[in-house]
C-alpha cells in the first residue's frame, strides 16, 4: 500500500502518507506530535517550513546543473539555495567506517559540489554513509547483489569495500516491485552459483512474507546503512531554535 521509504521511516516514528501535504498536516495536528518532519518536501510549496535541510550527494553533485528534463534539478540553484537553512554534503565511507571517507567521482562532479558550497551562505554539514550491524561476514563471501535503487553502483561499491565478491548483479529500476517470477529466478541463480543474496534495506523491506518473494525475503541478507553527520550538535541546535521559534509564533 505504501513505498519502501515510509516503511523504513515507520521503524523510528509514526508516519502519515498523504499526497495532499496540507491534508496530512491537519491529520497530524490531531495526533500527539510537536513536530512534522517532511521527507522530500523541500520543493513542495503547500506547507511553510521552519527549517529546511537539503542533502547533496558528494559523488553525483548537481550533474550538469540544469532543470529537469535537461538535467537532474527540480528547480534552479539560484531559487533553491536561499530557501535552504542547512546544506548536507553526503559521501560514502568505502571502508564502512565513519571518519574514513574516500570520495570518488569525476573532477567535474567535485567542482559542481564546490560551486554549491561557494554559493551557499548558511551552515554546511558533512555526513558519511556507513554500513551498520554485522558486516564482517561479507569479507570473502560470494554474493548476488539485488537492487532496485536509483544508483546501484553505490551499493556495489559498499559491498566490495566490505570485502564481498560480487558474482551476480540483479539490477532493477528505482522502487522496483519484484514479481514472483523474478524472485524465483534470483533464488535459482543463487543456488546454482552458490552465492549469498544481499539486498538493500529499501528493497528487502517491501518484500511480503509469503510466496516466492517471501522465500527471497528469508534467504536474502539485508545491508543496512545510516548517515552520520560530522557535527550533529550543530544540526540539533538549529532544530531546537526552529522549534522554539515556531512554538512562540503559534502561542
């Protein structure tokens, strides 16, 4: 009924899914909540924001800097940056540990990130994407990587950095809903090639518990990641100020 991201977010806090953001906000006002945290709501003008955090992928940058469909941006940088309170530059940790970031990507991509940093006058925070939980088993293990995410290369790079040997790659479009047949094909290939199936949390969480997809869910191991900011207290401080200001305005 819902996508993978709401299912993951629901593990940490109550989640309301509503295409009409104001309608969803009015529903939340009837709940015991003090703060509404919107996922992917920056470009949505229907609700006023008290604080906006914008994440930029350190490897992808802003591409050619053009607006969709000519480029990856939903709106021009000159329009978006003044509305941004905190800019988060997100990079993977290829060693799987915070503080040991080895950035990759082309010089052109690095310049596009630097262009944003130079033009932005607010707080800039760096964050590191790291694998969490038990990942030691991956070293030297032959795996079948199954993905339905926007940038599967990031998943592959993380697996390889953790020592996994990628034998098969089952690559699908972002938010792909695996069919029973696809699940069966993946299971058969893994058995034939003697590989351990590994999926991202976004892909694994959407699999049902029954049928071939339920079998895939049971056989696959999930690689969980999290984002670790280098100065979390600065972000928390801005959040506390925004919440206090909003409370005063609403009083």
